[in-house]
């Protein structure tokens, strides 16, 4: 038969499909590396009179085994985002892949299984996490009961020990402090061995000491069990103990604060555990502005104020190739 170019092309394409195509490979690599890939996520709440755009095209990637925090003003969309990640509510548009699954294609059954098997959730409000008339250990057993797990009591007691509450197994909600209730909530969220743990302001109503204990539990779960953890927090002190902090503003990722050195390295250098002062914490973190996938960036509000520019203004952008720096100029003069 003819050895035409067409035939050769066909053969070579066929050869590469044989094993696994490069496309599938890269999707697989993505799934192996990332727990969360969230791109251009939009959530619109519709009520009778108004539409609220709570997420306006938010991008966020979280690697497997990462512990990170999300900060932002009240109303910036933190809880909305966490509810999307937790499968408690459906995004309006965009793309959201978690643990290799496309949540925008989920039906009700997929959502139910996802919430039961993949994700654990700690709510801001203690009363939402715990059934008031059940003891701590019964509360932790409940999700296992719903999943039909064996050896529930043994596992529940182990989890309560892990969060430091062995002495509280028989206490009910009203017999425990806010911090203890929050720790039971963490044990409940862990009951079904989730891969991803989400916590919405878990230290919102506790003192600094308790808030540190709670973060230590998260850090331990992350380090020793490889759990991926996303914490929403208002707590500046808490966020300073976390290596990666993403700030959201008006439903978009606005900046990212990363630790220059790892926390462990820093403690090593100090030789012992010293509670760092606020000034020290500022030295250890730097704030980076995040470009979205099209290369757009959100300028820090205080820089704009200093430069005397506002949204809608035009600015001049220049690149200095020698230093690799980009400059921004006010152009309305
Ligand atoms: P945060 O947790 O950062 O304080 P939220 O995600 O709770 O912010 O809210 C973001 C925006 O979406 C706010 O303007 C809020 O009023 C609105 N919003 C949140 N939930 C709903 C809802 N169920 N219905 C209508 N609007 C909502
Ligand atoms: Mg909130």
C-alpha cells in the first residue's frame, strides 16, 4: 500500500495512544499532586429581590498533604468557598476538582458519597457540630453509625484521645467549654477517615491558649497522618503559625502570604519554643499578590491609596528587562 504522509501520521498517533495518552498522564499527575483545583469559581446567591455574587471567579490550588489558611474580611466569601469545597452547596460556574473528582458534575448521590467518604467539616458554630443530648463519644460514633463502620466505640475513644479529651468522653455539649466542644467537633469530622479536613473559624470563640491547642491538633493530623487541611480564620496570631495563608477579597483570591522559612526550621534556629511577637512574625512572612490565570492582579488597597489611584483609573506599566522588575505609574497627570 502507499506510504503516504497521512498513513505515517496516523500510525504515530496510534502508537502513543497504545499505553496512555499524554493528556491522561498530565491529568493523572494533577490528581496525584493536588487535592483541590479551583478555577474561576463563581457563586451567586439568588433571593427574591437581589443577587449576591459571593465568589467572583476565585482561583485556588491546594496540594495533597498541605495545611493552609484562608483569611479575609467578613463577607468576603470565606464560608461560601468552604461550603463549595465541602460539597454543602453547588457552585454557579467555574471549575472545581477535588481528589480528582469534578464537583460541578456531581448529582445528589455523588454529593452524599463525597461528604460521607472524602471530606470532614468543622463548623464555626459549635451547636451545628454536636448533637446536644448525646455524650462526646456518642457524637463521634454517629457518623460511623451512618456509614455502617465496625468497632465504632474503640475508634471514637481513639479519636477523642487524639484531640486530648479522654477525660471528657461521657460529657454532653453543655458540660464542656467552647474549646472542648470544638475539639469534639474535630474528632467527629475525623470519624470517617476523610482525606480533606475543612474548618470554618474553628477558633472563633476561644482564647489564645485554646486556639493554639486546636492548631496543634491540626498540625499533628497534617504531619503525622498526611491529612490535607484548609482552615478559614480571622485570627491573625493563628495565621502567623501557618506556612501558607491565602487572602480573599470580594470573592476573589487577592494575595498570598508565604513563610520565608519553614516553621520547624525557625524553631530549630531559636533552639526552643518561644512565642513569637507580632514584629517577629512579620519578618518571617511575606505577602505576595496572586495573579489569576489570565495574568490579572489585584493591587493592595493601601498601595493604591498611597499612589492616589482607584479602580477604573489607567496606569502605565513598564518592564526593566535588566533587573527583571515591573513598574507601575500613575498616568493621569
Ligand atoms: P465570610 O464567611 O467571608 O464572612 P460569606 O461567604 O458568609 O462571607 O458571605 C459572602 C457574601 O455572600 C456576603 O455578602 C453574604 O451576605 C452573602 N451570602 C452568604 N450566604 C448567603 C446565602 N445563603 N444567601 C444569600 N447571600 C448569602
Ligand atoms: Mg464566614
